[in-house]
C-alpha cells in the first residue's frame, strides 16, 4: 500500500536511537536500547529462576521426606516460594523499552513499555484533545540524551514520551506534531438508513347538525 507523501519523512532521516513505524492510520515511535542483549539475558535469567522456584515449591509440597522444611515460623515455605516467583516474574516482564504512538482513527495517544517479547503490561491512553503541547528538553551536556515531553490536561507535570539523541528527538518531534496537526483524520461513519415516514391520517371531520 502506497503511503501519502507526508508519511515519507521518516525515510529521510537516519534514526540511531529511535525506531519509527508509520502506517496510514498510526505513527509509532520506540526507543532503541543500547543494551538489548543484556536486557534479554537478564529477563531470561529471572524467568529461569522463577521456574526453579516453582519446581522447588512443588517438590516441597509433594515429598514427605522433607516435610520438616515445609513450614518456617508459621509460614508455608512452598507458598512463600510461589509468592517470590510471581514477584520476580512480574518484575522480569514489566517492560523497559518505551513506546509512544498516535492512532489517527481513534484520535488518541498511547504510551507503554515493551518487554523482550514486544508486549506491554500497562498501556496509558490520552485523547488528542487533552494534549496541550509537545516540546523538547535538550541536554546540558553533549553526551546526554534529549527528551520528548508533552503537557497533558489534568497532569501538573509534563509527561516524558521518549528519550534519545538530539537529532532523533527533533525528528520525532516534527513527525509527532505533524501527525497531531494532520486534518485528514478519517473516522468511520455509520451508514444512514432510509426512513419511511408514515402518511398522516386524515383528521376526523366534525359534523354539525343542521339548524
């Protein structure tokens, strides 16, 4: 499918710290992590530890010869191990790769953090009408990243959308603001059904008696 000319701008910029995906109805921006391999290894290691804890709790529950270890100070050790495993799993898969996007059909912005599987546990949505402004926070030092922020209605402090190189943040700011200002948002319209109006009934004629 051929994209409109206004959506060809991301191809004119070499993105080094951000990833951009553009479709007819959505603009998606993601941070490109420098240590994706280390993050994937840490998440995988925590998931392995979770599996070991779950297996250990199961063994403690079914093996009678280690029944003495099943309780410690009134707390069931298998239940405690399951609780620790669930907390570790929630921490490992919480997501750490920020993503922000704009849906032209729904006229709303979303923010989330992706895990290594590309999934987000918590997604925050903002209507387009609640976005007061989008601006850039430039770093004080040249080796630090810039930030793309937005002022949202109902929030006292600006919301950080993305962080990255100055050039990438400037390009993302241009693309994001261009998508928000785009008047070509098309909303699906429900078909209008024909209505057959009833023929009005003739009013009753009052007969007057002849004098």
